[in-house]
């Protein structure tokens, strides 16, 4: 693929709607923690691509122009008019982007990757959560002895991570390698199956501590059956 068609968002491992602070954090992580910077032994070509992506996405005017170009290219490359285009495909799986039905039962999963589809409830929506019958004590407890599999991509195998904490806002964990800030991941454990966005990742001795903001979630009941946060 020609360099001018590189996906800047993919290069920085962020979502297209990522705010500027996430883009900055992802750039710093790639150029330092992941050692892409040439002064740290990184590849010059890769560093140049990352720098170019950051220069565009960190400038509001250049980013707007780039997004407009991407949308125009997507329309040009889209299916014929009698088929659905990306914009009118409707609801999509938050992890693999497969099309899903508009109305889903509370325990619905993506038919393609099996990720949970029920939206997570955050602390900012506490009043709504209370009215819906969602309670903090209804969530499973996790300990530092609990292990899970973390998936960076629905097409790849999961990697082992150790859980730290779980809340309505997100999940914290220990990982053996740095996780790109802004990256969407899926975490599957004995008591939970969640999709979230990595919002922070820091070295802690020989491991890394990371926190992800939940996007969708299902938790196991005491009977071992997975239910949604609103069940």
C-alpha cells in the first residue's frame, strides 16, 4: 500500500474518534515504551510513519482534512448503491466491527467474535444505573490472583494478564508487555467478558499496569452463568 494511504489511526493504535490527549499518549508510548524512536534503536522508517501520523492527527485542521479524505475514499471504494455502505450499516460489534441487530437481548454476543454487546455503565451514569437495577455489589469481585486472556485483535490469540481491580468505570490489570494507549481490547476471565479502551499503561517493575475503560461487559452470576450489567 502506498505511504500516502497509510491509516494514521492504525499506526498510532487509536480509534478514529480518539480525543487529542489519547492520541498524544499513544504517540509517547510508541516512541518511548515500545522503542520506535531511532535514538532508542527503533526503525527509522517506522518512526517516520508514526511521526507523520502524529503530525496530522495532533493538528485539528490537518486531522479534519485527513478525515474528510478518508470518508471520501471509503465512499469511492464502497459497495454498489444497492448494498449497505459503511455509514448506513447500522450498529456494529465494538470489538470486531461486524454488523449486529439494532435490538439485542441483555445477554447478546456478537455472532462473529462472540464479544459481549451490552453497553457498560460508568460512574457518571450512576443515577441511570440505579434506576435500571444495576448495582456495584452485583459485579464479580476480582483479586490479584485472578488470571484472564487479553485480546488485542479478534483474529489473534489472547495473552495472559493478571487482574487488579474491577469497577463500573473500568478494569485494571497487570500485563507482561506494554499495551498501546487508545487500543480497544477484549478481556475474558472466569467471571467476566468485557471490551474496553486502554486509557493508561505504566511500567511497574518487571510488568506493566494498565487500565481500560469499559465499553461493553457481561459478568458471571454466582451460578456461573454470564449475564449483562443490566440483568
